[in-house]
C-alpha cells in the first residue's frame, strides 16, 4: 500500500515486478481525515487488475528470452485521473501452470519451478 497525507490525482501505476499472477488494484474512497485501514474492504474500490507475465527462459531458438532479467516491469493505466489518498495492491492468484515454452519466475525465486 502507498498512502499520502492528503488526496491527490493518480492516473495509473508503474510496476517493477509482482511475485504473483494476478493482482487487484484498489483506491481508497473514504473520508479525507479518516485513518486508512488496509485490512478492511470498507472505503476501498477496485480500479484495475494487473497480470504479471512469466519469464521466457532460453529454449535454444528464440532471441526474445528474458530469464535473467533483474525484473519485468509493467504499467497500469486507470483510464482517467482518480482522486485518492491511498492505493493498495492485492495478489489474488498465483501461477499454477507454466506456458508451453520454457518459462518461470526469477532464478532466485525458483526459476522454472513454480
């Protein structure tokens, strides 16, 4: 979660890498002076879903492999400015299967073993 002292306009997020397949992104809609409670569902509104891609490990043919990349970045555009004082990310799904090509997560997090 990221929280600011007062509300501000947020258009989207730049994501470095999330260790999960599907992440739901919520913004805080509660009163300006209220304490933000990350555990409660009250005053939170989902505005986007982010799907983290798996890494492509070298298969001997492709030049588009990124298995050794330090991180895989991504971007989420909310489609409009949203006024809020907090944003939270909730990882709601992990990977359960791999792609048909050599794929996985960062080597120090398990590599091709999910």
